[in-house]
C-alpha cells in the first residue's frame, strides 16, 4: 500500500474509528513519509510516525506552529492564536510562565481531596443509576463529569454553567479535526469563541469584585497588580484554551481506558491498593489509546527528516498516536503492559508545548481508577463503544456498562 492510500484510509470514517492498522502500515514505510503533492492531504508535505523522529521535531524549538492565513478575521483562530498553545517564543515563553506559576505542587496536592470527593460522588451516582442491573453510560456518569467538575473547581467556573459550556467546547473541537474545516463548522466555532469570550469577561468582572481561591481570581489579582505580562484579552484566550485542552482529553483518558483495562481482569483486581500499578495503568492507557492523535509543526529552514526533504515553512504532521505504537520503541506495541519500562509516551507531547496539565490528568487517573474498581469489581462493558469520529481528539463518547451491583 502506498502512502497516499494509507492516508486516505486513515482519514476515512473507518480509519478514524480504528487508526492503528494504518499506523502499522505507515511504520513499514519508515519513520517519515513524503505526502504526494496531488493528495487532498497536501496541507502537509510529510507525515511522521516514528517515535524518535516525532520526539526530535517536537523538542527542536526551531520547528514552529504555523498561522493559517487570515486568522485575525476569524474569532476562533484569533482566540487560539493569542494563547500559549498556538504561539511561538517569545510570546509563548511569556504566556506559559504566567500559567506555569499557578500549576504548583501545592495547588496539585490541594486538588487531591477535590478529586476524591468528585470521584466518590460520581461513583455513588453510577451505583444508583446501575442498581438492579440497569445499563449505565460510563461517559455520561463518570468519564465526563469527573474532569469537568475537577477543572471547573480548579479554574473557578460555576458548576451550573458546565452543560452550556460543553456545547461550545464540542463546536470548537469539531472544527479542530482533520476533516473539520467546513464553512458551517467554522461559523459555529466562531460563535462559540465569541460567546465564551463574553462569558469570561463577565466572570473576570465578578471575581474582580469578589475574589475567591480559584485560578481566575488569582490571575485577575496578578493582572491588576501589574505582576504579570498578559493583557486581559490574552488572559481570556488562554482560559478558553486551557479549559478546552483539559477537558475532553481527560474524558477520553477514562473512556478509552476502561475497555482496555477490563480486558485485563488480573490487573483490574490488583488495582485497588497498588499505587504503582495505578500510575502504570494511566500511562499505558495514554500510550495505547491516546486522546490526541496528531500535532503539526512547520520547518524553520530547508531540511531533511530521515532522508525526506522538507522545505522551509512547510508543515509536517506528527502522528503521536502512531508514534506511541512504534515497535522500535515499544516492543509488541499492541500489548497492554502497565509495567512496561520504556520511554515515556508522547500522549502529552514533548518540548516547549509539553502539556501543562499532565500532572492534573495523571493524578485524576491514579486516584480514580483504584476507587472505580474497588467499588465495582464486577464492572463490564455491555455494548460496542461509540467513538467520536475525530482523529485529532480520538475517544469513546458512549460506553454502556453494567456495574455488577
Ligand atoms: C489526558 C489528558 C490530556 C492529554 C492527552 C493532553 C495532551 C496535550 C498535548 C498533546 C499537548 C501538546 C500540544 C502541542 O505540542 O501542540 C498539550 C498541551 C497543553 N495542555 Fe494538555 N492534555 C491533557 C490534559 C490537560 C489538562 C488537564 C490541562 C489543564 C489543566 C491541559 C492543558 C494544556 C495546555 C495549557 C497546553 C498548552 C501548553 C503549551 O502550549 O505550552 N492539558 N496537552
């Protein structure tokens, strides 16, 4: 199969449901492949799937995030491109420093009791919903509300606003997918960005009047005191991107992970009480069923990646979901092994833009999984999972289970 056929397969409905056979086919072509110019995927000139090569590009600060033409005219792009996730140094360094200061070990340990409280409340809800053998949607009752409620408390969003908020996140994420760039989706994403900006403007004004312990209050105070190099407009862009980045990704960590874990009953049985195993399971789930499947970077100069020429400013698609199954780095890559010792997966990226919230998600997973299986040792999936249909954020949106209680 040639690279064009593989990419067509990968971007198809079936490929987005199960991309792994296509990644395995790409690995057989080597760590990076040139994308044929006539292909409809030719906004990128090469696609990389080899772990070492993807790692090398992400760690090289010269490779940058490109800006699509006309971005200032679209509210969604303007929001993204004035946030740390999408800008390059020196703006990136400045913005990231402001937020990195708030992700301290102290804040993280303060989050532990919040996570435990939220997890236990959702387990109660699952137990009620699943009483007498009724089917429960694990996503609606656990995987979605746990990260949403934890992050809402962390950032300082009122819980009552979350359902409204989620609709806007969905509109934005649809537009972010490889096949998402239709005029209708762009219009919806622009509307979502406008509404979220108004929403945060109000919230910031409220916290200015009545500060609390949350992240927004802390950032507003620092902003008004002249202590941070950030405009209010940039603060809003970063808050939107921060919550977006934190949310569906962690939902998918839980929902993608559950079927993988349940296929290994011995591991599940050993999870309660084994913290090292819980950490290993979280990392192995993220490797094998990564919520984010690709990143992109633009070349700083005319160069070559493993013999494939890339001209200056051309884009390379970095398939982190595929790199995490590179047989050269993860022997027997399709085998779930929570005690694997190998390099870290690229699920959180690496280099300048390495996920700012990785410790938060890992902590959620590490605390939640043992509690989940201690509470429901007989948990079982009852129907085929439904996937999002997106490759950018690949995950299970519906997952019916029986709690066994
Ligand atoms: C399992 C859950 C998560 C996954 C798989 C994930 C994945 C990623 C990846 C792959 C990147 C790198 C983007 C790039 O290089 O272009 C990233 C960046 C980022 N993530 Fe996460 N993330 C998760 C959870 C979170 C959480 C909980 C937060 C917030 C508390 C968060 C906030 C961010 C931010 C702000 C960035 C941008 C950092 C920068 O550009 O410097 N993420 N994430």
